[in-house]
């Protein structure tokens, strides 16, 4: 930089008034290579009009109209800093720069030459036609840095930030850029292990259609552009104590011809760096430092025919590197937070619903937005004793990480309570107590339903949740009338359960309020629209065939408009298939010694009626063992039930709450081998505690 005294350039781009000095507040001089000296008007070339040939240096400018040299008393020609006449506006007056990255002075008409090409005002070097010229004023640099940092700050993820850096600098600041990032990138306070490895993340350069001079340095075939991805190394390992490590530790950008960068660039770019890096001050190596450590490096390159970088360009490179590094640091933290949110969603919500007897299930979950992947909505299906299934849907207030954590606790509590086979109203009562223990402001709504495929009945209890909708087989959609109840967390309220018919072929839809309520409609309007949507979808498949369950869920979500996504959406659909009475065999056995033998005979007759004689031996053996254990301790009649679905299921219920445990019997033990036989012969088996006793069940595959 020269030592010329520089004043602030006016942002309005107006020229100073005639006779104004460098310190006059009415205007300021553009920066020039040499200090301005007082000289006659004829010592400066006259301002040429559009299309006129430039005047030779040291000669008088021709008259504007006649082309003759001005006389001794002629009006002096306009100098570069004089005020143009009001009658004839100056055609070369600069226009205000746009808000985006400003165009360089090379894009303006050159005052020292014609419209195409010319001499660069500072260095006197030639500039090819159409090539961007370097910035010549501090105002240009300030506007460029402001626009470039805004473009970098718009990025959210890592690729957007790196692309913003490349697009902001090429070709305005440099002809090419190489961005190296640490691999793996450290997150937060994590201490990286192992050596520092930098990998080339992205390269950018002037497009080939504008590449008229070939590469950045003369190569074997100058007519072929240099491919930066081929010439440069894909990754490098930073040697402790090496030249590259010293430059990165210093943080400040350096020129390529600086002693510190002489050996650092070949270490970063590879052995072919001399084919990529121009000579002189046409390359800048800028370390990228985040909040706590160096995370990469950027290399800015200019062509040999371009003007070299100046000392002030190091400050520009430092600003770009700082903003990019901080943006990358935030993007890495944001990516980790998004990963945690995804993992939380995967853990809190069921990956897949269980297969339950007599019912088919489908589910959907939509977050409130891409930036809030997890909320407080949840759904669940829990198998219960007696081939029943509990259907649960709930909504915790809010859709933040805190809401998701509370949702996870309530869902776990609901699963535990369901395992105790409590009535639906009792489950909601205990959930209400749990919500009050979590905090006074922990509010949630929940709907808990228990479906029995044998009796074709469903029991529903509600805690401030939108009512479910039942789609009948004939195509009629009905909003079930269930007591609304108070939300979970209010405390001191009772919940009421109702028992309703669940006809075979019907479809029950449980949902959260995000499906039916938004800024554009209230909840009851949305429920009515949902009912109409279900009825219209059922008409497409006819009165005798219910619509496919997965397709029905997609059709329901299609009712959402552009402005209807204000909250999370959880949807659970249950298709009631039920179990036909002809596929159920049910008996009561008195707790006496003859009960196992009677159970074997009843099972044999049922299997013969169903055409499953090949399972007779296995079923008789297993029933005999389970019934024997039941009648040994029971005081009331024991229940035996056989269910024929896709498998054969046997259930034995008694009034003893202690659950049997599988153990390894010793050679001298007389008992303890019954459950061992059940475990070896049955496809599945289990024992579940009831409110008054227990049920032991096993399943066998049908041949």
C-alpha cells in the first residue's frame, strides 16, 4: 500500500465539488498510486467521451466538438476529480453498488482506455478483456467483505457454508479457491485423537468458458485448463512441528512467497503444488480456526496475468476465514444436535408396532418442522393378556427436546401400567400422578383404549384428547362419543371409561391435535373434515371392502394444507379383524386332580373339530403341564381357552399372582421340568400377571 493520505470515500458515489481539497468534507479523492500534485489543467488528459480515442499522455485533449487543440484561452478540460457540467451529465459517473457482492471496477468503463481491456491504474499491467479487475479502493473491500460474510452466514449445514465461501470469493476476490477441512471435524469440547488430517472438501475456479489463458501456472499443455482436483492432494497429514503446522498455529493468512508458507503449501497441496500455486503474491494460505482449535485451511489463487494480492487483501482473507470457520463450527454443532434429535425420536417412538391377534396396525409420525425433528406426540400398541391389545396416543405440550423427554417417561409409564392389566381409567390416573411428579407445568393429553378381539369390544378412557373416529365397513365414518376428561397433569380429577362395539372390518383412527387443528381452522372443524375424508376414501373401495390401511393413512395426511403444519402429528390406525366365535374354545376347570385329564380330552376334541389332529400330541403334553401347575395352587376355577388364528394359542388363567419361572431341574428333583418342555416345544410362551391372578400362554405353528 502506498503512503498517500486517504480519506473516507463517500458512500453516495458523488464526486466532490470543484476546488474541494482532500480534507474537504464535501467529498474525497479516490486512492491513487502517487500523491495528487497541483498542476495545470492541460497536464492531465481530458475526460474522453464515449467512443472518443484516448488522448496521449502529455498532449492536450482535443475539443469536444471540432477535434482541434484548445486555444490558450480555451476552457480547461475536466480533470478526473472536477465537477462535470450540469447540462452534460458525466457518462462515467459510477452507479451505486447493489446489496450483493459488488462488481469490481474492472466491470466499469475504464477511464484510461477503451471499453474493452486497458491498463490497470495502479500497476500499469494489462488486463484481458472481460477479466475481473482487482479491488482498487478500501470501500470496495469493505462492501465485498460485508456481502461475502452475509452469504457465508446464510448457510446452515457444512456444505452450504463451504459453498458460500467459494461462491463469494470466485471470481470477485480470487480466480480459484481450495478448502481443506479437518477429518473428522471436532465437535464442541471434544479432544481429537490421533494426528491432524486435512481433506480437500471443495474446490472452485472460474468456469472454463471464461478460462482463456489456461492454467494458473504454465504447464506442459497450456491450452488445457488445470484441474485442481487432480493436481492437488486429496488429503494430507499435518506433521507436528512441520511448516504447515506452524502456519496453522499462527492463524493469520500468509502469502505464498512468505518464508512460512514456502514449505507449507507443498505439504498441503502435494508434490505437484508448483503446477497449481502461482509465483509471487498471487496465492494466500489462510488457516480456518473455530472457537477452540484449527479446523482447516483455505488457499486463494490468482492467475499470473491478474494483479497480485496486496497487503490489505490479507485482512480480507482473514475475515473470510474467520467467518467461515465460525460458521463451520456452528454447523458441526447443529449437525450433532440434529443427530441427537433423530436418535431421541428413534428411541422414544416405536420403530415397528407388534403383531397382535385379531387386529392390524399402521402408524405415521410427522414432526412440526425439519428443524424440530422431535416433539411431545407419541403412539403405542401394547399386547395384553387374553389376546387383547392396548392402543395409546398422547401429546405432551410443546415440541421441544424437553417435551420429547417427558413424552418418553410417560410412554414408559404407560407400558408398565399396561403390563399390570389395569383398566384404562386406572392407567390414566397413574399417568396423571406421574406427570405431577415430573413438575407442576407438565401437561399432556392421552387416549387409552383396550381392544378385545374375542368379544369384539373396545374400552376407551380419555384425558383431554381429541375423540377417535371409527370407519365402519360400509363406509360410514363416526366420531365416537367418549368423555373428554381433564388433561394429564391437572391432578385431583377422575377419569371415566366407556365400552363400545368394535365390529369386524372397522377401522379406528387415533390421532393428535396437530392433524385437525391449525391457525386456519379450529379442532372441531378439523375433526369434521377428517370424518368426511375417511368416508370419501371408503367409497373408493366399495361397501364390502375396507380401504388398505397404509393407503388410508396416506390419504388422511393429504388433507393437510400448506398452512396446516403447526404441531407434531401422530396417527395410529387399527383395523379390527377380530376372532370368530367358531375359532374360540373356552372352558372352566375345577382345581382338582382330574382337571389335567379333562383338559387333555377337551383340547383333543377342539383340535379334531378344527382339523388340527397333527398337533394333538404336543398340545396335550403342554396343556397337561400348564394345567397341573395351575390347579396345584389355585383356589378358584381355572380357565382354559384355545384360539385358532394364524397360530394355535392356548391360555390358562388362575387366581395365583406368582409367575412361574423357568429353571434347570437337577437329576434328583421330582418336578421343575414342565416349563422346560413348554420352552422346547412351543413357538412362543409367556406368563403375565393380572389384577386378580395370572395367565400362562403358549403358541404353536399350524401345519
